[in-house]
């Protein structure tokens, strides 16, 4: 792939646990991606607006507070409403298996849970973004 | 510690031994011998490795006796032979009614203190019916919007008998105000109320990130509350200066030690600047550390903490009361060390971590539940965690003697190294303009992020083994742990309840109390007294925080704090 992957990383909700997302941001940068990290306490409209402005290929969100079943759907709805549902949404956090399945059915491309490596997410993102680009070409 | 002749003999013996060992040394069972904090550990520790070498004064200057300066061996003369540590399990979820039930369960199972976890909206100063609370109510802890919720939370629990810890920071004064109002209603005088407020805002900017206002007015909230408690609630531990979250965010043991103590010294300096007498407030300061997986490194950390605090409080801040010199601390096992894979293994991790806390001389301990990386802990997991402490206390024999590892050349050498490295950080913080400047400039945040990234890379490159994660992996593992879920009804009930409280109180009294709080916040006076008056008339947490937000503004992290250095 010649073009660099552009990815927006965001922390929605009130949760302040940012260890994971900062590790991911550093790993994605080291893997040659363009990373925009929004910082904490972003509402779904703020995240989707930033993703459109920054013209990203993917949005990655991290939620460790248990509010994932509220926040992921709200982001998906906002993406649809703004016509931004061509952007890939993925995420990670403390998310039980049942919820993970439900979220992936709903349209979240992938949910990573504790123990996943940065390599897993880099590989996933490269493949998924390439697949989307080929499909839309 | 030893005479010259002994050291000479030892050096000669060591060089002979080294030649023989060289043969075995060519083969290594692993590429590096290093701690969880990535600190390399020597093959062998001998008496000459302990600072001071043959200096006979070393023992009294650096170790001394338990209960005596510099307290390296413990804060009490007889330690656990007189009183075991407090087994304090952190709990809180859903509605105040549900948490009240859990509290009663903990007390009935032999827990000796309560520890309250609040939900994120409470910690961020929003009522349950606020739009930003959506999906978060009752999830990470209990929702407390007003005095009415605190009344339910401690229903049937005598506040004159129990000691309660409340993990809350930005709105800490408000939580304490609600608690004191409950005591007032139970007829318990304020000087009989015992407990601890976390109230450590500096580590929020550094690690946990649940801040509301900018640092400087936040510090005022804390010093005002300290001043009030010194006069009226003398048994209350006003701040629990916390390294726990700094460590969870990815710091090394030395970073946890240095940044936490630097925060503590900042509170001391701020209170002195506000005109308070160090010996009046310092005895109520306590600390809170993490117990991570590297057994000896953790023990050395606790011992070094006691020594550093004693030396600074006495020599730098001129405290004369020995109680001001004490680093009393709570310990919690490391949530970040637990794995979602083969979660039962976490019971063993927690047991080892808890043992390091006890060998390190902790005053109280929380042991994590094995299922925490999956969801909120279930009752069974909470009970096993508590039983782990009871087994250490009653079966292991560890509490029989004080500081059993004192005099271990390894532990003493590591303790000295920790102290020296923490001192180097204090100098760097000073050079960068002090703790507040370092927070605002993102120094701590970048240092921690760098350590977190290094740790993750060590795992991914398999330089570091985590059982069940990057080695001894069970493919197609089925996790058989019941997951506790918070019913979405909690959010609806809690929102309805706060609306009802607002509708039923005296509106004029609330208006007047909030106006008073605004005037004090904008000008002079004690903010804690104004908050207590709002709490009494059922002003809500969100209303009080809104007033302060309007007067002081909201803090946004600088971009320099959002990257690894």
C-alpha cells in the first residue's frame, strides 16, 4: 500500500483510563500510520466531526468504564447521520465476550480485549483498510 | 555495616567464586534478569552491596528500629503483633441500596473497613440525570447525587464504629460533606468519625485523569478541607496520596514512588503556604501504593517510601511531631497485572502481591478479585480475595515478626537504590519548576506513557513472560467466570430519584447555600464550610460542581501530556 493509513483514536465517555490508547497510538505511529489522538471525554458528535475533518480511514475508540453498549451504538448512529459510515470503526477495552459479539454484529469492525497485542491491531487495521479501499475503488 | 577486614576477605572470596561461576554463567535460562519495572538485577547480593559498606552508623541512620526514625522497618513498634492490617475491600456498584447490601456482606464476612467506589458521573461532578452521565450510571461504582443517596448507602451502619474510605478526588469535599451529614443525623459527633478520603487531585492530572477544575483552585479545595478537618474531624485522614493509579497507568516502581511522594510534598508545601502548621495537618496524611508482581522490588519500594517521607518531613519541612514523619499507607494489588486469560491464575498473582504488601509493612490492604479484567467482581471472587488476606494473616506466619526481610542484602540494596533514584526524580521535578509546572507541562504523563509502551513491547517481543498471555497459552479457552452486569434500570431509577430529591427539598435554602458557595469560591473563605451547608439542604453534587466549574473553569489536558516521550 502506498498511502499511509490515517487513524483517529478517541476516548469517549467519562472514562480517564488512557494507558491502552496511548500505547496503541505509539505503536501505530511506529508502524508508519498517521495517528490523531483526540484526548479524553469526547462525545460521539465530537469524535465523528474530528474523523470527517481529518479525513481518516478508521476510528479507534477505547472504553474501560462499562459504557460500551451505549457509546459504540451512539458513534455508529452519528456516523450514519453524518454520512461517514464508510469509515471503519474499531475499538478495545474491558468488554465481555457477549457484548463483543453484539457490537461486531452492529457494525463495529473489531473489538479488542485485554491480552491483544499491538501487532494484532496493526495487522487487523492494515487488512481491513485495504479491503475497504479495494471495495470502494 | 561491616569492618574492613571482613570486606577485604569477602572481596577476595567473591573474585574466586566469580571465576567458578563464570562457567555456568555462559548458559542463561532467560535473556535478561530484570524486574517488572525493567530494572536489571544482579546475580548475587552480598554485604558490600549495601550502601555505607563498613560504616557502622549505617544501621541507625537508614534502618533504625520499628516505630522509630527513619521508620524503614515499620511505622509501629510492634506492627502486626499488636494489630493486623485492616482488610479493606473496595466496593461499589449500581444504586446506593445495592452497595449498602455489599457493604453489609463485607462486614459480615469479617472485613474490618469499608471502601467506597463511586461511579464515573459522581467522580466527574455530574448528577445521574445529566446528559454526560448516559450509560455510565452505577457502572464503575455507586452513584451518589445528594445527601439522600449517602443516607441510603450507610443505612444500618454505625458511622461511629466503622472506618470508611472514599475513593473520590475532584468532588472529594462534597462526598465528605454528605458523609458528615449522615453522621450528624445518626448522632455521631464529628470527632468520632473515622476514615479516609482519597482527595489526591495531583495524581488525577498525572494518571487517572478524573479532574474537573484547573490544578490551582483544586489545591485550594484540598487545603480548605484539611483546615476544616484539623479543627473538627481530627480522626479523618484527609488525603490518601496515591501512587496506585500512577502505577496502573504504566509507571515503574521508582516512578510510582517518586511521583507519589512528590505529590505528597506538594500538598505539605501548599498547606504551609496557606498558613497551616505542619504538625497540625501532617499526621492525617496517608499514602496509597500499588502491589505489583515483582515481589522484592515492591517490598523495597514500601521501605524506601517510609524512609524518604520521614527524612523530608523532619529535615525539609521542620515537622517536630513524630506522627508527622510517618508514611502510613494502604496497598492494593495491581489490577493491571491481572489477565483475562485463565483468570483463576489471578488468585495466585494477587496472593503474591498481597504478601509483598504485608512484608512491606502496609497498614491496610485491598486484594483484587480474579475476574476484574472481565467485568465488575462477583461476590464469590470478592470472597476469595478477602480469604487470601486472611490466609496470609493467620496461616503463613509472616506477621509473627517485624520486617522479616530487613537485613536481606538484596532487599536493603534495592531499598537504597529506590531511595537514590526517587531523589534524582525530585531534583529533576525541582529543576522543571516543581510539581504543578510538571503537571501542566505533561512531564509525568510522558514519563509514564513511555514506561507503559516499553512494558507492552517487552511482552510482545517475548522478553517478558506473562503466563497465559504470551506463553503457556491455552487455545480455545472457555472462560467460565460469571459476569456481573449492572441492570440498565439502575440509571433510570437513579435519575428519577435525583429528580425527586430536587423536587422535595426547600428550594430557597438550596439557592442561598449555592449562592454562598459561589461567593466563597470567587473570593475568600473556607470552601468546605460552604459545601457542607449546601449538602445539609440537599444541594446535589452536580449543582455544587457546576457552581465551581463556572467560577474556576474546566481543565483540559495539554497536548504535551498526550504522547509518550
